[in-house]
């Protein structure tokens, strides 16, 4: 082992270049993790603001959150399910695909399906933001771990 090598406490010996690569990889993980968390938070805030700007109020016959404004994943899901229930009630238990092409209710049930799809898109967006946030936190932890396990090299003169 030369003075340019770093012993990790076990059998592994890293030279100066390898130590730099591992520490830079750790730093990149921390930076990318922070960016992912920030973007996920921004996406969550954006989707919430867009939902609130639509001024959708959860129906009074909803099982929970009745009368509240849609502005988050749970309220969006609840309202989507209420729309489903109303559409099925209106169409005698039939979905859009099951209605006859000439049925006058078909356009109304179709609009209900479109509204549900839009609300479910926001629910999925929240889920993806949460996933990105979790992955970002893991990146930060892995990067921090790499930088902790491999300390900086001592300056040589």
C-alpha cells in the first residue's frame, strides 16, 4: 500500500482517483436527491393550486369530505368516486361503454367519465410526486453515506 492509497478498514484499498470518484458520486447523489425533492414539492404545489383554481366542491352525498373544495389527492379521489356513483345511478347502473349509442344519457355519462379521468390524473400526479420525493430522499441518504464512508483525502505536500 502506497501513501496514495486509502484503506477502508477491510481488504479494499482505494487509490486517490477511486476515492475522488466515490466522493464525487456521493456528492452527485446528494445534489440530484435535493433537486428531486424540490421538483416533487413544486409539482405537488402546482397540482394542488390547479385543482383549487377549478373551484370543485365535493358533493354533499360523498362518504367523506362533503362540501369541501377539491385540492389534494384524497379529495380528488373522493369526488371522482362520487361522479362515478352519480353517473351509474343516472344510467341505471350502466357505464358509458355499456350505453346504447342513441341513448340520450350517453353524452352526460361521457362527461362524467372525462371528469373522473381528469381527477384521477391529478391523483396519479400526486403519487408520482410522492415517489420522486422518496427516491430523492434515498439519493440524498446514499450520497451522504458514500461521502461518510470514504472521508476526504489528506492533502499531500
